[in-house]
């Protein structure tokens, strides 16, 4: 049986809860995220130099400006709280179907911070334990890791910007990215693979 690697971005979570989560809360792609999640007040009084409405561009600028430290930390806190609050609907979602369509030979690599994929995984585990591996490449609000003891359980980290936060990524996230590289090379052995994707890792 062939191995499969599925890579997910923010659009996957929106597809999983197109009408909002169990409590009506919605997610967003990176473009327009601050407006879509009503976080504009965090930026009150700050004149942004970037013309972009992409979260990564805005966060990168805030992170590079010492005078914006409070706004940077507040944005991190608000985003964490929002994504941590998301809950799957009771009905099966595209995440449930995706997980059940794969096996333990497969990998789902996600750039998303929200816990919905992991919630679906737990729900699917009540049906079968032959489930794919999940790699959270930018961290996840539902997955923590202790670097000292090599164990799960401590408060999770999320990476808001691949550019500015890279030095702060913990060893667990870096290990996940290395594992995905190995999987991509294994799966595409003898063929050309997407170099642009590999550069994101």
C-alpha cells in the first residue's frame, strides 16, 4: 500500500467548520485574520508600515519594533485564546473523513494552530487505532512538549511568523519538520518534488 502525506493550511479548518464551530466561533486564513477575528483594538495607536493585511506580515513588523512589544504579546495571547476555544461540531467534519481515509502508514502535516484536527483524531480513535501520524509544524494549542524530559504535556507553543519566530521554535517543532522532510523524500523518491514547499519547512 502506498504512503500518503497530506499538508493542511488555514483553509482546511475553514472547510471543517464552514458555519462556525460548536459554539459558532469561526476561523480565518492569514489574510484579513485580525479583522475577521475582531482583533483590531490590539493595534490601536500603532501606525503600521506594512500595507499588508496578512497576519504574518503584521506580526513580523510588530515583533521587529521594540516599542510594539505590548501589542505583540497581546496579539499572541488573543490568538492563542481564540484558537484554544474552538470545538468541533457534533456532526462528522472533513477532518474526520480525512483521518479515517488514511492509515498509520500516512502523515497529516498541518500548519494550523487550532485543536480541531486533534479533536477529530481523538474522536476517530474510538472507531479505529489505525490512524495517520499528525505533525503540527507551527505548533498547536492542544499539543505541548517538554524539551528537558522529551515528553508531552507542557503548555504548547505556536509559531505566528515563519520569519521572525523561527529562532524561538522549540526542538519538538524542528524535529517534526525534519520528519516531514524525510517523509516527502521517501514518498517522492525517483521523482521531482515541490521545492517551494520544502523551503517552507
